[in-house]
């Protein structure tokens, strides 16, 4: 897959703010500070399209990116950051549930986890939620440059066990810093878009 154009198309908290459901969407979910916005920028070959912040929990909306005028990448709000107010974090549940359950053109949610740590309870709950909506199956293990080659397979095995992944599920190790794993992610996006 070659990303030629990428533009922020819509920022939404409610269904009536979504763009038209006229093309397939692939969403990215993950804990705050897992590197979701940095990865999206790397995939799209744009430095600051997805806002990267020193303050985790900055993404509090559904951000829809129009890619090549062919499909969308949707950046979902990060979860699990304690400094976000309770009222804000309580709003996320209904906002996410509406999007996940009612967006017919959503083909997959790719969940990001930090390869250095066993997935948290919230990571596991999120993956279970995605499984419930039929949107699971792809996980990106970020910060792969932070573990040695010998630790990599062990870390992936820990992620698979914690999330209860099947043999058909995919875990892609990625390093934004070293720019590794990007081609595998783009190939995965390509394959997902070809699914009926």
C-alpha cells in the first residue's frame, strides 16, 4: 500500500458528527501513551497530522483521517490514563460503544499494546470488547526497539496469552523510533480493506 494523501476529515464525539459511511474504516485503539498518534503519523508519512502530546490522554475524540480518498483511519481516544477527569473518561465508554456497534463500514479495530509490558486489565477488557463486536484479530506491539531480539518472541507470547489471541490473530511488532514494522502494518491494512 502506498499512502499518497492523508487529511483530517472529521473530529467527532457524537454520531451526527461522523463523516458519511461511504468508505471502509480501520480504527486504532490503545492505552494513552502507547504511541498511537506517533504510529499513525509514521504510517501516513506525515509529521504532525495526528496530534502527539507530552500529556497522555490528549485524544478525547474520534479523529477520522481520509486516506487516498479510498478509506479512513480512525484514531480512537486513548484509555487508562489516571489524570483524565472521571467525567471525561466516563463519556468515552458510550462514545466508543456507539461507534463500534453502529458503524457498518468499520472493518477492524487494531489494538496497540506496549511490547515491554504484559497487557493491562484495561487492554484485556478492550480486546474482549472488540471481540464482542467482531472487530478483533490484529494487535500492534509498539516500542519494539525497547526489547532485545531474544525478548521479542517472549514478549509477543505474553501478549497473545494475556489477550487470549487465537492462531488466526496477528501481532505486529513495530518501532516508530527505528521505523521498523511499518511495511507489515501497511500490508495488513491492505489485506483488511480487501475483506468483504
